[in-house]
C-alpha cells in the first residue's frame, strides 16, 4: 500500500492505543475509588466515561473511511478489522469501570470487608497488567505475548471463583449488610468479564497477524480446569 495508507493506518493504531490506555486508567481509578470509598474519584470516573465511547465512535469512522478510500489488501484489511473489533472490547472495559464506580458510591457509607476488598484490588491489578501487556503485544503484533496474556486470565478466574464463594458465605451472616456483599459480587463479576474482553483482544492480535480466528481459554469457566491449568 502507499505512503498515505500507511500514515492513516499508523494514526488509526495510535488512536486505538490511546483508547486502551484510557480504559486501563479508568479501571484502576474505579477500583481504587471502590476499595478506598472515594466518592469524588468515583464521580470523576463516571464523568470521563463518555470519552471512551466517543473514541470508539471516532475510531469506527476512521476505520471505515480508510477501507472505503484506500481499498487495502487482505493483510492490511485484517489489521483494520481487528482494530474495529478490538475497540468494541475496549469500550466494554470502560463500561465496567463505570459500573464499579457506581458501586463505589453505593458502598461509601456502608460497613466494609477488608479481606474481600484486598482480593478485589488484587483482581484489578492483574486485569490492568493484562491490558497493558496486551496493548504492548498489539503494537508489535506479538502473537506469543497474546497467548501469554490470555493465560493470565486464569488467575483472575480463580480469584473470582474463590471470592464468589467467600462472599456467598459472608452473605449468610451479613444481616443488614446484604447490599454491601451484593455490590462485592457485582464488582468481582465486572473484573472477571474485563479479563474475558482482554482475552478477546489477544485473539484479535492473533487474527491480525496470522488470519486465524482462535478461541483462547475454552472451557475456562470450570474451576477445576482453571486450577489444573495454573498448576502446570
């Protein structure tokens, strides 16, 4: 393809990276607001959520325009399609950050469970590291790193399964704090789903590089399988 196409594709990739970085920061800030009962920070996360939505819309417009005007060859067409598909996953990460921020506001005046919140923070750190690594893999179309990132999601799943049980057990004794544990269940689910969308990003990296549509971590919802894979 010509220099114009390469410049436009480079700009498109740059905008995708910006969107990914914004989503990573949103997840971090939202979870911090949740574990620290910081309603001011939670409100800031909610105010900046429309930015990621706008970035996805603008990215889609750029991608469609690039395909229409430049008529890329198959390999370059895959790169654009992978960006379009991956941007949808990034947008969902922004949505989860907003959901966590709302839960932070709900929880601000309630009693907390420090042990559960420590595990929530641990989940967030793994998710954020996964996202940063998958974005790095995206820059270099590093398929091996994409596979490695997808495997990290098993750690998120294991914490999710463990904490789901811990929260359900705590719910039995919760008394007036039932709503608190309901929010805990919601937040760990948002983080677990965030990990799934990062796995999707890894799959789009592989598609962009090789043209292969792969399903990473099939059957990972089975806790026994998750533990077995982590022990390897």
